[in-house]
C-alpha cells in the first residue's frame, strides 16, 4: 500500500477538494501508471466514536473498495470541520501497467454542520459517478439530507432492533433511492440454491405445489428470514398475512400463505446454535410429500432431500462463506446494479410482520 | 435432449425464482475431463472449477471425473488436483470448500482407445444418476492432443454416452480444431456423426475474455460510434496479438502449428468478427454466430498468386528481451534444425460487404516481440481539409480508436488537440478509458466464464462448425502457398517489432502501430 496524505483542522470543502486534486495529480506525476478509480462515490455518516470500527469493516471489502470514500464522522460538540485525505494504491504500478488510486476523505463535523451537510459533501463527490450513502449508526436525518446527491443507499434491515421499523424504513427509502439491503444481499446464495432446486423442467411444476416453508436463522437475523419468505411469496404470487409469534422466542413466527393451488404453511425459527450472521437453514416441502432442506455447513450448504417415496439423499452444494466483509463488499457492488426483485419481496415481508 | 439453454429472460420466464438472480440455475452435472493430468487441466481447468465452487457457481450437484492414461488411485488424483489448485488458483483456497470439492473428484485410468475406459465411465455416471435420483447433465471436456478428439468422440458414441433422454449431454473441444480446412471438415464430420451441433462447445478462450465481450457492448450500446463504423469513415483496421515470450516447452506443438494456425486462424479472426459484424437482432448464440459467419464468408479468400502480396511471415532470431539474452527460434529446445515454421505472421484481408468494402484489415501475431500486447486499432480517415496546416501542425494524425484486450484493458481515442501557446499548433493526445478504473470487480478468468457457460448450456461464446470451417477457408490458401514457397520466413531479432518485411503488405499511407 502506498499513500499520499493531507490533513487540516478548521478546514473547508473547497480546501479538501483542492487537496484531493493535488494529491491525485502528485501521484500521477510520481508515476504515470497511477490512475484514479472512477466507479463509485460512497458517503458514510458515522458516529465519531466508532470511526475505527467502520474503517475496519470497510477495509475488509477487498476489491469492492469505492473509488472515493467520504466518511463524515459525527461528534456533536465539534464546531469546525477537520479533514484528512488519503490517496492510496494497493501497490506501485509495474512497468507498463496501471495501479488504481482510491481516495478517502474523513471529515469530523458537529451538530452545527448538520443543516449544511449537502453543501459540505456535494463539492467532494466525483461528478457523473454514482453515489452510495451509508449510515450504519442510524442518523436517518443525514441520509435525508444527502439523498439529493445520491442514487442508492446501503442499509441493513437485520441490524435494526425492531423489524417493522426496519422494513418500513427500507420501504420509505426505496421511494427515493435504490436500496441495497445487506439483509437481502446476505442470503443471495440461498435464493440461488432454492431457484436451482426447481430448475429442472420436471421439478418446475413442484413450485406450485410448495406446501410448507421453514426458515431457520441466527437469532439476530429475523429480517433476512422474513425477506426470504417475502421473496418466495412475491415470485410465486402467494397471498400472505401477518405471521404470529409461536413458542417462547419472540422471533419464532408461524403463519400461512395462499398459493394458487393450496395453503402454504410458513415458519421462521431462530437457531441459537448458529454463529454465522444470516440464515441457518431452509426447508421446503411440497404437497406431494417431497422435502428439501438446505443447511449451512462445512464447504457449503448441506442438502437433504426426502422423496415422496421416503428415499433420503444428502449432498453438499459447494460454496465458501463470504464473511461480513464479503457481504458488505457485495452490497457496495450492488449499488452499480439493479435487482428488481427486492422491493416486491420487501412488500410481502412487511405484510407478514406480526400485528 | 437439447443441450442449449435459453436467454436469461427465457429462463426467468420458465422459473420465476430465477428472475433477478446474478447466477442462473445450473442443471446438476457430471464433468468428465479427458486428459485430466495434462498441463491445461492443471493450470486452467482445475483452478477455474475450484474458483467456481468457491463462488457457489457450480451446479448444486457436481461430480468431476478425470480420465488419463496412467494408473492411479482416486486419492492420488485428488492430491494432484489439490496441488494444481494451490499452485494456479487466482485465490488462496478455502480449506473446507477445497476438501468438499476434491471429494467430488474421481479418476478413471486408461488409454483413450480402450473400450473399458468408457464402460467404467458409463458405470460411474450411472451411479451418480442413481445417487441423485435423476439423470445428471454430462459434459465431456476433451483436453487432449487433437489426434484423440475423434477417437474419444466415437468411443463415447459407441458406449451410448453421447445422448440421454432427460438431461443434456455436452462435448467441449479445445483448440486446435484441425490444422487445415480438410482436417477441420473431417473432424466436424466425425464429431457431428455422434453429437449434434448444439451439443458441441468448441473453445476459443479469447472469447471468454471480458474485454472481447465488451467490444460488442462498446459498439452496439453506444450510439456515437456506429454511424462512423463503416467504409466512409474508417481507413483501416489493425489487429495485433504480440507476445514477448518464446515458445517455451511447446516446441512439439508449435513447430507444427506456427503463428498463423496458433493465433490468427482462431483468436484474431474472432476479434475481426467482433469488429466487423452487424448488430445481431437478439443477443443469443444463434444470432451472434450467424453474424460472425457472415463476416468470415465476406472475406475474400486469397488466390495462390495473391498470397505473397497480402501476407508476411517471420521467425525470431536471438536477441534481448527485458535485459536478458534470449535464443533464436531454431536454438529453442525441441525445435528441429532448419525449421521454417513462422513465429510471426501478418495478413491483409478485406471484408467484401456493403459496410467494409475497400477497408483493409491488417492482422499480425507473433512471439518474442517487443512486448505483450493484444489490441484492435481502428484508424479513421483523415479530415478532408486542415485549416491549420500553415501553423506548424505537423503532429496532426487521423483519429485512431484503440481497444486494448491485454494488458491494461481499455479503450483510447487519439485526438488532435491544440498545444498551449500563441500558435495554432496541434498534436495528438489520448482520451483513455481503462476498464480497471470503472468497475469494482475484477474480470473472471476466461475459463471460469466459459466453463460456467458450458454448464449453463449457452454456446454464444463458442465457435460453431461453420465458423471454424470459414476461418480455415481463409487461412488454408496462405498456409499452402507458404508451404510451397522456396522462401524461408524473414528473420527478426527477438524483442523487436517483427520482420521489416511486414511493411510490404501495407497499402500506401498506412503503417503498423508500435508494439
């Protein structure tokens, strides 16, 4: 990693912008192989006390690093802007090759700057490059203030303590910006594997015969389980109704959906043994008596199929866990794509929230 | 059963759960690699398969069967697979995924003409079907010397392994697909006597490169280029595939092939098709390949008399590359004394159709050149009148659009710009776009993309039978004329721009770009 640094107390957006230009220019003069990445702006609004933790999370995204990262570290007492700019490349360019420069700006700001967030950040984002907002410590007011300069917002519905508020909040944001929800990104491999289980023409007919779905999850990730059921309901056109709590755990939920052919029993169960964030397992059963379970395990998802004749089969669906760093990286990447299946799934998930 | 898949939209229409997914569902598959212990399998195929497994991009049920001559236990084969993956994978393997992946691997020893190999294969594949409770899709990957292609294909047919009723069966053939038009036709005849064309996936790994695919996006997704993309505005097109390395340990193959067969007949003609083809109505395998075949058939096949004017060949001598002394081609290990194999080839072709008539396409490929570079340069015609000619504008050159495939994948446009100062002096400047600066993800390895497409059954990036034959039809007369010629290839120094003789095939006013 090679860096060029600049910092200033009592600074201004104009001075920060000038520093960015100068540092990029200086790196390019050092070696013409240094070229600035121009893919994505990412603006993070965080509590200053947790700046290190967020920086650590962002370091783990690997190749999905945003081109320009602007971290707004909020300390309500702060009266002036303090900024640090870093223009870094992962390595020096080899002869005849390029090395990408990534720019990061950390601005410490206070309560008095909150009304001016847009004018502080706007001069610092790269023009004509998409901008992603992220406020991992709440601060919805910052997202609202910065929304006019962004195209997408990164959230994690699973990180919110109250599902209804999390999913309602996601829905409201989706009216204004493209929402990348880590609670949706995290179980993407599960959606792919469930789709694959019904890929064969001979199996496709069974989609209409699904009679029961149980989703098991890490106790903190009920929102991901709800979104998975919401996805199935929206793709398969099930009518859903609020689930009810079931048993002692507040996130043990059960209920019904109605497909074209029959009723579908739905269940969401926390799995206290599951250490990995997200889903722990899914079981789908059909009216004909076939069932398929997918459970997190060593080397990938462990599949267990039971045919209507009672035969049992087990196999491993290969795949490495991406880890939370990988999930965040995928979330950043999703800001450049458009998944049109999230909003319908979110809508059905909200309909299933217990009354 | 049909081997082909539909488009993403068609798949999503049939399976509503597939809509919006980044990775489309793949049918459970058993992949059989013939030549499982060879260099290609070790360096490319096994690492690509592991990386697909790591990314969760293999089918939900997957079995790998390696077939090769030497007797060895499954465990021994798995250990070799592990060693290859650790040595050549683009990422450090995850121990749990690697372990689970290796458990999918089985080994069948035997020579490719041994009937027992195929009966054991049939038994093993049958066992996998039984375990799955349904027939698995099958893909046979021929990663062997080309002489074994028909042998394996016919043996598969004889054992009844070339088709099944409820799951697709696919055949993957590595290059070279023949060494002449006659051989390619004969190979097609023998392959297509056993498999149908839609089952056959002929690999040209250049087509798996992200930047090659991007050429179509660049041309057909940007309104500003297409109006200029014709004989009215384009002066000439130049396609270069230069390598700075020599032949290494490949003398046995290379001395029989040469630069024309090794690179121009396949990769460079495919690049030419991407530059010259008409926009397909729909981006699917049938339409894209139809358009490419139209281009190849529009290329004038040179007569024996024309070959000398439109072609040049060379052979590298000793020289200096990267500060090191390197031997000449004939001093390389395994090269026969007095070999006349060309290590550099250049052609001037014309695509005789409405869009391109009269526009020369210059193609060149070679080894031990100044540097590694693959690019397509489209030179536009000069402006009709230059008002600044009295103002010291000697630097003005016609615009060139250069698409670089490797290294530094990107597109650059050479424009004339005013030099700051009081005079209206112009010099060329580059407006550059590098793919690396504008996308978050790295390009997947070409083999990962291509194996993924084989498992999906999408043949868009593979070469069709008529395409291969059309490519050979262009190269055959050149190869024949060279073979009959008394002239040896022109010598060029290793690390240079290639033989000076290559200048001869350029039309007046045209020049080769510096490598």
